[in-house]
C-alpha cells in the first residue's frame, strides 16, 4: 500500500512539473503587449514595482562598488562600461513628472493599444515610453523603430 502511494505521489508530482514547466521557464521580460493587456491591474502594478525596485538596487550596488574602489585606489577612474551600465539603467527610471506606477501603467496601456506595438517586449516598451516622457522624442522614436524592425526580421 505504501509503495502504491509513493508511486502515485511521484506520478502526480511529475505531471504537475510537466504541465507547469512552460510557465516556470518563461522569462519575466518575455511579456509583450498581448500578455500585458490580459494582465490584471494588480499584476501590472506589482510587476512594475518589482522591476523598478530591482533597477534601483542594481544602481545602489554599482554606487557602493565604485565608492569602495575609490577608497582603495587613489587615482581611480570609472571605467567606460560602468558608465554605460549606469546610463542604461537610468533609461528605465521614471522622470519626475511621473508621480506613481499608476501613471506608468496608463502610459504602457496606451502604448500597447497600437497594433504595431503588440509584440514589443515590455522592457523595450518601458524604455520607449519613459524616453518620451523625459522629452527625448527622437531617442524614443529611434528605439520604437528599432523594436519594430527587430520584430519584422524575426
């Protein structure tokens, strides 16, 4: 009897893992407009909150590492690639005219209403929307065209 229960348990666990594996394997940045539009408001809110907090933490870690290196090394200069990482991270920080995540959700909802933007990944969409809000219209348009071009080439 114990052996039968043991095997049934193993089979159930195997089936559960098999059916859940596509969900577990999905990368959080695989979210595009079709998934975004189906998400509930709370899911959008907490996804963006976690994403932005992760970026803030990354920036803090880089700052701490640079400060420690400056203490250890008299003539320390920040390497180019570190400046590039920080610039890339800062592209995802909302400007001061966006007060909360609710506004960011509305901007992304508006962005994804355009049928040509449906397959653009959330990471690219966020960068495009934020650049436009910062007044960087040319940069925003460039990134939008690049994202659409990448979709056509697939």
